[in-house]
C-alpha cells in the first residue's frame, strides 16, 4: 500500500486538487504536521481519521532528526498495511516538511511505497493574488527572506518566509526593487492582505511572502498594444486610439503592461476588505520553526 504526500494548496479547502481530495477521502489515516494543514484536511476528512504528529519547535538538528524518525516509525507500519496520507500546505515538494519525511522513510523504511499529489503552491497562487503576470520569456527566482533578509540579484523574485517586512523592504528598495507583499493568500484562516506598504504588515506572520521586481525592468509584450486608458475611454486621447473600445494600433504609445506598485496596492486593499481579522501568530505554525 502507499504513503501519499498530498499538497493541500494555499489554505482554502476548495483549492485542494480533485486527486488530492480523493486520496484524503480514501486514506486510512491522514497525518498533518501543523494546525493550519489540519484545519484544511478536516474539511475533507473526519477528525477520527486525522493522525497528529508531534514536532518540537526547535532548530536543533539532532532533535529534529529524532522527531522525524519517530514520525516515520509511526507512519510506516500503517503505510504497509493500508493507504495513508501526509498533508502539507501548498505543494509537498516546495519548501516543505514533506522532504524530511520522504528522506527519513527512504532511509529507514525503504519498502514503503510513496506517491506525491502536487498541490497549488504559493509559488503560483501569489501571481493571481498579487495580480502579477509572469510573461512568456520572463525569469522568476525563489528565495527565502526570513529575519529581515533582503536577497537581491534576479529581475524578479518570490521571497518566502518574510517575517520582518520593514527590514526586508529597506534592503530591497535600496537595491532598486519594487515590492508587493501577500499575507495569508487564498487562506481561510486569518486575514488576507496584499500591500506595498511594509508598515501594514510589520507584525510577524509566517504566512507572508513578497514579490520583488527590479524597478527598471522593461517589459515589452506584443499585446501591450491593446492597453486602454481613461483618456481613450472618453475619446480625448491624442494617442493611437479613437475610443475606449478600439485597441492602440502598432506604433501608438501604450503605457506598457507593467502595473505600478500603487496600482497593485490598491487592488490589494480591495481584496482584503470584508475578510476576517487575523488571529495573529497564535498557531505554533508561525513560530521559530514551522512544520508545514
Ligand atoms: C515552508 S514554506 C511552504 C511552501 C508551500 N509548500 C507551498 O508550496 O506553497 C512557507 C512559506 O510559504 C509562503 N506561503 C505559503 N502559503 C502561503 C499563503 N497562503 N499566503 C502567503 N504566503 C504563503 C510564506 O512565505 C511561508 O513563510
């Protein structure tokens, strides 16, 4: 039988894939490493089939190794006798605790069959939530920015684990980046927030990422020529368009596809209106070490 690593998506129960839901419904036991993943799993699985694993909040590698050995020893016999699942938020192969479990199972229980069901990762969900388009031909790098770090270099980056947004922001702006932050995106628990202002999210919340783009980045897409603007809509434009319903012809002067950080910020506040207030970091998930 099989141990399934199931990606739950960013945190809304209906963003679990159809395959992931089927595996959860059929598994004998569904193990969750944290409170948030447990909450999402509970939307698909009755509580009596949830198996909780105990992980210490520590960065001590020896303690972590022994916790993973214990977890694997608990899971392996059940995965030999039946089907079990281990859930993680997002995708099990992206910055996830599932890697620890897989390595431990491979090392100590190599006869256990293992299968992974990918999930909607924050790596892709951020683009919709922050209204960012990663165009054909563009590069995108993944970095971590915990404890106020400001990694730089690539034209575009997603920064995970942004725990001190004001400090991270300072370094990024100094290095010539425009930055948008996303907190608890597509998540049922807590308040979803999208903002360009690090002061709005100065309170630590582990489920915070950032998208950083070089401010001098030139983006030229063929379809940028279709861009409309307010002047065009009322027919006052002297550009290449006679009214709002017609595209700017080639050779017109479209303003480009890139939205300013102001644009992105305002759409963010609209999105967050009406969502529930955050519960802060009461879940152990956003403490010193996370297990999602
Ligand atoms: C340990 S990584 C897990 C990534 C996850 N496996 C995935 O594929 O999305 C946790 C980091 O991902 C980011 N993250 C994950 N889910 C998020 C969400 N719903 N909203 C904002 N950031 C999220 C945060 O930066 C957080 O610190």
